[in-house]
């Protein structure tokens, strides 16, 4: 069965002049990105059948994003090129104090609308993944995102969610992000959050407190990623710690997306009822393999480069 990923496809412009502000930076590295785009690429690299629903500009950068997805084997039939809006860009530079100089030029990604989703055949999909960092921002995508959620619920499709909090996008409206995240977490079947996201969304001072609140307020199976310390898995109110594997980390970009992609890849051929009947041990194996995919991604520079080295053989 197919996996549908929906959300942003964008271009990351990374300033390679270390410690230089964007206003003074002269050298930039252009990288395809967007959390659901990364997840789709990871699933395809592992051998899964995946579709990406996203909107890009009718420009060279939008074409690059489509071409990169095609190269991975992702179906791009639902990637829409918008003649009226430029492809979304995120410019970032790492400053000497560790802070990031960040400019977000939102364009076509936020214009994905409900009409753009009309052609999607959900009956062909066993999983729908909502993993957008930008979908909760105001605009057509916000409404299309929630509309697709309810369609997936109505069709009894397994729903996966990753909030992908980006502090630089939510400086003045964190409460909106938290409220919308709860809306999805209370309705999905699986969600993944980092330890920082878990504490932010639950307004907790510790991961343990966050786990308790998430378990009380949702019925989903969920994973809290802890980096090299592994992952906390909550399944049927049972908390399980799943170790990761040691690697020499080069770049952690895309590790969380690889983790999610690996989890969904392993679930793709099961019905919702079969997934809900899985044991703690079956889920522990799935999460352990997700940890492997995330760890292996850290061995390479850049998410897309790392995904070229992913295959289901890493689980053996």
C-alpha cells in the first residue's frame, strides 16, 4: 500500500560563511528540504511506495524539488507547481553565539489548498503522514491539512503526525502551535516528538512529566526521540525505552525524518486494525529500526545525501 505525505517542500539556503550574519554572508549552499519531503524521500529510499502532496513554484527551484523526489522514486503526481507564487525559501546562518540568523521567505508551500487535494485517492493509501513545520501557519495549507486529516479519519486510515516545531517560525505565536499540535495528537494513531517538543507542547519541566501528560490526553502510540540516548516509546500505556546505535555523527539534519520514514515504511502493508493489534515487542522492533535509520542519517552531510545510503538492509 501507498503512504501519503503532505506539507512543505522548500529550499534551504545555508550560509557557509561560518559565524556571519545573513546580511554579510556571501556564500550559500542550496539544499532541498521540508520535513514531509524528507520523510517521503526516506520512505522511498527504503523501498516504500510513497506520494508527496506539496506546492512549489513554477520556477527552477520548484522543478529541482520535483526532480529530486523523482530521483528517489517518490510519486510527484500531487506536487503542484504554482505560477503565481515563488518556491518557499529558508535562509539560515549559524552565529558565533550559537544562535541562528534566520529569514523565512514563504511562497508556494502555504498555497496548497483543498482543491489541490481533490485528486488524491485515499483508498490506495494505508498511511497518511502529517509532518509539516509550516502547515500550522495561516493560509490555505492550514485548512487543507485539517481537511485531509478528517478525510483520513473517515476512511479509517492510519494517521501519523510529527509537529516539527521550528522556534524561529513561532516566536510570537507559540500558543497557536501548541493548540494545533494537540488537535492532531488527539486524533492521530502515531506521533513522534523530540524531548524538547514534548516539554513545550505539554508545558512541562521534564520529559517524565511530558510523558505522563501525553499518555493521559492521547490514545496514540507515540515516540519521544532523545538523540543518541534512544527513544521513549509509549504503546497501550506501557512506556518502553528503546536504545539507539553508536555512530560517528557528522550532521544530524534529517535524522528525525529518517526515523519517521523508517517507522512508516515498516507499517505500510498493515491495516489500521492490524497495527492496533500489535504487541509491545513488535512496536519495540519497529522503533529500534527507526533509531537505526536516524543514526545512519547522522553519518552523512545533509539529509538528502544521507537518504541515498538508506535501504531496508540496515535493519538486518
